């Protein structure tokens, strides 16, 4: 029963992956819909988000990246401490185990673009790269959504 559910989920994932724009494949890694939020004028940092699914037999690691609009590209974790959201750089990147999907999302692990050269504008496509330890580098585009949006599809609340 459990296996059926897993397989069904995997199939759904495949369909979703092939249907949606903004998805990328690098070897056995599937990268889903990189996106970022628009920033107010003068902002120095922006959060960026994506998912990575490892369809291969070996673990890989998302270790870095770049974008055309920011000087630095970091991975952050976010935890609540005494009711305050704290962000910290993640050393060594993020491991993606075989069969695992890692979500970089608002309020959790995320990409932090630091040292913005220009504001991110809604509707913009920001060119960038993602660097994996084993699979290498892939070119992606981050779709910029409205400041308050919670995902690439639009609707939702804010948060970091
Ligand atoms: Cu951050």
C-alpha cells in the first residue's frame, strides 16, 4: 500500500515536471521552478527558491550558484528562536539523497542573493547557475513574482 502511494507520487511528480515551465534537468537531478520575490528599491538582499529531486542512485549536493543580479549566492537555513526568525549560512551546501526532493522555500532553506546590483522586478527572468558537487553546473532562470507572493504560481502570503 505504501509502495503504491510512493509510486503514484513519483508518477505525479514526473507529470508535474514535464508539464510545468521553468523546470530543468541535469543528469538524474530534476530542478523545479526557480523563483524569487520582487524587491523594494534599495534592497540589498533577496530570497530565491527552487526544488531539487534526485532520481539517481547516488547522493549529490547543491554547493553553490550565481545570478546576474547579485554579487553573492548563499544557502541559508531559517529557524525560529524566541519568536524571532534567524537566518544562518549553510556550510557545505545541501545534500540531496537518492529519491529525495529538497525544497528551498520561504521560511526554510533558501538561496540568499546578497549584494543586489538592481531591484528584482515582477515578471523579470533572472539568469543564474546552480552548481552541484557531482552533476556539475546548470543554467537556470529565476522567475520573479510579486513582493507578497508565496510561490511561482502567485497566490499567498508573505514571509521571508
Ligand atoms: Cu536568507
